[in-house]
C-alpha cells in the first residue's frame, strides 16, 4: 500500500492567519500544507464582496506588522479600507513571500482524526486527498460560515438570492430593480446606502435595530501616512499591549460617565461622533460595565438618529431600545441613517410580524406581500465555532469536537482544547479575536503557535495538549470577565444567540489584548503552564 504523505503541519485556511503561518513555518524549516476552500487567498475578504464592504479598523492598523519593509512599502488609499483594497494587499503579500505555490486552493478539509499510536493527525479533503501531519492548525477565521436562515419557500423565489458573506465575483447590478434586504448588522448597514443609490426601490427588513456610528472615512493623506510610518514599529508595539490591539485617534477618558456633568458628557460624545470610528464607546471607562453610564451614550445617539431621519416613525424604529449600546458589535457606517430619507427606501419591522415565507415573486408577512427582483440576506454568520464544528474533528479516544463543545466551546487560552493534542485554533473562542483588531490577535497567535512548534522540536516533545484543569479554569475566567460587563445582555453572535439551538455563552475573551498577551507570555515563561507534554520516545528506547 502507498505510504501517506506526511508533513509537519497542515493549515486550514489562507486568510491573514494561514498566510502568516505558512510564511513563518516554512521559514523555520517545517514542511507545511495549506488547504483553502476558495480559489484564492484572502479568507473573509475573499468572500465578503458585497457593495460597501469595508473594514472598521483603520488601514494603517489593519495590516501585518511583522515586516518593516512590507509596512513601509504599502500605501492605503483610504482611512478605512474597502474590501477590494484589502484583497489587493493580501494578494501582494502572497506574491511578495511566494506563498500561493504551497497552497492547495478549491479544497476543503472535511475530516481530521488524531491517531494515538502514531501521534499524527490524518486529514482528508473533499477532493479525496489524505495527508498525515504532526500538527493540525485551524486558521479558518471567526466569521467564515454564512448563516442563511431557514425561511420557508426560499427555494421558490424566481429572482436572485444573495448572501453578503458569499457575494459573487462579478458586479451585481441592481439598477432598475426592486430589492429586499434582510438583516441590519454591519454587513446590512454598509450595503444598504450603496444598494439604495442604485436600485429602483429597496425594502429593508429589520428584526433588531443595531447601534451604528459614522465611520467618517476619508482618502488617506500623505501627512497621515507619514505620521504612522515615521515610527511604525513603536506604534505597533503599543498596539500589541493595548486593550483592543489598536490605537485610538481620540484618547479614552478614564473616569465614569456618571462623574461628569451632562454638558461635559455631551461635549465628549460630540467630539467622538465628529471624529468617527469606535472611539465613542471609549468616551468613559464604564460605558460597557454600567447600565446607567451606558444609557447616557445610548440616549445621546438616539437623539442623533432622530435628528438625521426625517420620518419620526422610521427614526423611532431605527433606534435601539432593548440592549445597551456596544453590546452587539458597534457598526461603523457611511450615510446609513441618511439612506432612510430617500424616497426609494422603506423600513419594515419584522419583530411583531416575522417573515412568513419567501414566494415566487418576493415574500409574505401576514397579509402583506412584497415583490422583488433580488433578495439580499445580510444575516451574518455561525460565528466563532460554526466553521470548526463543520469539520469532522476527532481527538483522543474518538472524542469529537462536536461532543466536546456541545455545551459551548472549551479551550485553554482560545488556542487548544484538551483531548485534541497538537491541534490549534488561531483566534479561537476564548481568545480576544473578534473583540480586538483581528490583525494584532492573528499575529500574536500565529507567533505563539510557531514558537511552540519550535520549542517542541528543540526539546524532542511529540505532543502538547492542555490539562483539563487549566482549560476548566480558563473557560470559567472567560465567562467571569464577560459577566463583569454588559455584553451578555444583548442577543448577539458573540453569545451564539443568532443561530437556533446554539449554546449561549460569551465566546470571545474580553479581558483585553495586552492583558491576554501578558498571560500567554507568562504561561510560556512558566514552562507552558497548564499544558501537558508527551516526550518523543527515541528509536533505541522504543526497541528495548
Ligand atoms: O451579521 P450580524 P453581519 N430573520 O449577525 C438579522 C463583521 N463584519 O454580517 O440582530 C431576520 O451582525 C439579524 O437580526 P438580529 C463584524 O464583526 C465587519 O452584519 O439577530 N433577520 C441582524 O440584523 C460583524 O459584527 C465588518 O435580530 C435575521 C443581521 O441579520 C460581523 O461581521 C463588516 C435573521 C445579521 O447581523 C457580522 O456582521 C461586515 C432571520 N432569521 C461584517 N437572522 C466591518 O469590518 C439574522 N437576522 C465593518
């Protein structure tokens, strides 16, 4: 029988995580295979091509920091990058470090089983390829499995159906069309103004109004770029130990919102609203931990909505009232509320009366029918665990990841799960991941994994795996920290509430990027505290 191909590491995914892993592992002499289901690199930025798709972290900070030459040579056209510009950047990176030649595209990993005798992972792809690997690294991203709700009749629709997270490559032209869009999270909020400007008519179906603040995106200026590039390395170092993995243009105020006068608060909110971006939530130190403090910001933003949206009923519908501001991911928009002042845009509340079914011509809610040429689902993702649990992963004793995580994800540091030796989840549940600038968190996890593989190799260690007690403590700590905040008060994809039947608990680690990095550093300095090692048995000893 032919011997199976064997490599040091198999990486799943060729987004920002997978590419950096490949670059580092190859540089350290590890044999590596990368499998990517798409036809190209880019991960989330490959798939999310919907109109208006843009990053909500500033371009100067949403980019790799590992190579000074790369960060100096690249120029971003805008303060917040649009999807095509980010994809250009990722392709440039793949070309610069000649990564694509080691990536197998159009190939999904569907099975990975750990063999306790050989201590290797056996990985099977949907093209029938089978590879053995000492290390199995899921670099599959946090929001990579689209959520298409199970609305009756979806197959009956005679027009075109789109999902923002799986957008076609060719331009979708909505000119002259009547379009319906379901969902008002970040993807809906970004695409609605753009589709509204093109379509004949746009109907927005809203279940929960999301909080959104202006991005104030502008073209990149030479001056701003120079400020960053002058001391890029120093700024990146600060980002790595900052709470969110990024630096704010307006400094946070380290006092309670309740300890200042209403006039001072208004002034602070006004400044941050004018500056744009996420800084509004950092106006005071208790906006995400104290209901009353949060409500001061919420009330102020509701007043802005009422000031922009001309129809009071629509303004009221767009104003969130059922959960604190910032506890679903805060959206950054460009002219979102303004779009509802257009004659061709209609908002339909689907809380009291949900969508009953999709029909041949559109959709039906109670006795109302809507006719559409196209329907856009901006309905989000089975986030953080969806992609991991769709692969048939089996660890020791045939334990499946689905079984192990049936009550919610269980990891140590968001990086490994007990029972699954040498399997790593880059920005996995239980790490800062989506509650941070993903680029900072990706680089930290990738470097930690590669350092770990080198440590194992240098010390003839065959496997690494968390102790159950370390994992239990970490899972508890992640929830403890989340419970000190207002985040669990919202139904959100952070909590898993957007997917029917999914366990509900806060999945990312919200203790801060810098604090988390220090914890990881201490764990390593303390001889990988909380991890168990299995030493390699030498051939001589094995023969005895
Ligand atoms: O998804 P979402 P998203 N019937 O889950 C609604 C990142 N991202 O793709 O709130 C009717 O936030 C759902 O309603 P509700 C970012 O991290 C970043 O917009 O559950 N409606 C909600 O309105 C972001 O948070 C960027 O009541 C249904 C919407 O669909 C994450 O991706 C850009 C429904 C889904 O909102 C996800 O954002 C885009 C149903 N059955 C995305 N099911 C930037 O960098 C769901 N909904 C700016």
